[in-house]
């Protein structure tokens, strides 16, 4: 097996083990391979190994890389995991199958218009700033009910919540908090967990884990 297939098998095994410990089905957890900054040549081995969900954090970078890769392999699902500017909402709706970074009323409004125009809606996650960090994207916990209501008014169906916990502290309480917020609002999906903590996230209810470094190696 090549490196990419080895790494993928390792991450999948770790997800399965964490799911088993939590009495969950591994099939209920979607592994998103975060391919931001990586060239098509680094992505192809993972596709060849069977990986189909990929995450990018910038619309422009994804638009440059993925149409060609998708033409080679039908059935790829593309997730936007980075902040989205309202003026790129139309591009994002055209390119992505899921958007994990819905975080403010102006973006909800732009996405509502873009989805109506396109006649399709990607799966949508509201990103929550669970650590209440000034520098980080995501809606404040206190603003979540109003943002969900705004999405509903804009005709958007919100499928789940996403969070990036503060760096360098134990993430588990933040994963538990996101799970609790999603349950409170009746939302089935939770996008949480990255290379360093995806097993903990799976044990605490993640339905989508976003893993870059553990699959691709360090970003340059
Ligand atoms: C880059 C990124 C990831 C992946 O991080 P790794 O530590 O490389 O696994 C996950 N989620 C978001 C939002 C990211 O920007």
C-alpha cells in the first residue's frame, strides 16, 4: 500500500475503534479529508484508495482544483469548511455539496438568494464559536437561536452545527457543548474533530470529522 492508502486505513480504523467504544456505528461518521493547500497530485492517491468526501477552506482554491478532479472521478462530495464571504455565496453554492461555516445573518441572506437562484441547496452547518474567541469565526452561542430563525426565514434548511474548539486546551467539553446545542435545536449533524482530536469527537457525537494532517502529512 502507498502512504496515502496507509494513512487513510489508519484514520478509518481509529474512527471505527472510537465509534465502537461509544456504541456507535462507524458508518454514521463521515470522514472529510481536508485537502486545502494540497495539489491534485497529492489528492489523487486518496481518491484511488476510496476516499470520496473532501474539505477545502477557500472557494477560489477549490474552484481551481476540483472541477478537473471531479471529472476524473464522479461521486466526490465537496465540503466548504472555511469562512465564506457573502459575495462568494453563489460560487460556493455551485461548487460545494456542504457548507460548514454559516455564521452570520448577512451570509444567511446571501445563501438564501444563491440557493433560490441555483435551485439547489447544499447541506448547511452553522458554525458556532464555542470558545467565545474574538479572532475566530462562528456565531456566538447567544446568537444561535436568532441565526437559526433567520435561516428559516430565508428558506434555508440547517442540517447541523460545526465548531473548532480553542487550540491547546482539552477539546472534549467543547465537543460536548456543540452536541448539546445541536440536540437542543433538533439538528442531526455535528461537524467536529480534526487530526489531533477526531477520536474524542467521535465518542462525543461527531457525525462529520475534518481530518487534514493525519491523511496528507504536514501542510507546507
Ligand atoms: C485545516 C482544517 C482542518 C484540518 O486540520 P488538521 O489538523 O490538519 O486535521 C479541520 N477543520 C478546519 C475548519 C480546518 O480549517
